[in-house]
C-alpha cells in the first residue's frame, strides 16, 4: 500500500493561485496513475486532473486551462498548480494513486476560495 500526504491548501482570494503537493511513500509513477480529486460539501467526489504512466494529463472541463498537474520522480511528488481560482473551486482536494491491483487515497487538503 502506498502512502500519500497532501499539502498546500489554504484560503485564497478569487483570481489567486495555490500549488498542492502530494508526496508518495515510494517511487510509483511508472506503475500508477496519479490523480487529484475534489469534493465540495453536499457533492460527489470528482476527478480534477490525472497524470498517466505515459505522462498524459486529462483535466476536468471546469479546470482546463487554469490547473496544471505535474510530477517530480526524484522527489516522488505530484503537484497541482491552480491559477485563476474561483469560489466554485472550494473543496477538499485528495490525491489518488491507482494501479491494476491498488487504489490509495491521501487525507486531503482544504482549498477555500473566498474574498
């Protein structure tokens, strides 16, 4: 089981930026698909962005052009750069690591966009 630890959330004004980090307990990028999900109160958890083993990066339509997912193999860390944040981006953000045989989640980090 891989351990995931998210950080970087916080309170930001509309139009601002945040960078989330997801540190993994070991080197997994060659075998796992990494994803960022979010869940707002009263809503279902939704996929925000993912990065596949081959480096493809699909995004949810709602964040396309504003968010960027990336990974650093040397640091075993996945990032989510979030720009032009909107109040509707407010949610608890979770890191996910998925392979054929495993599916791991972090505890998440809260992002609040408000003036």
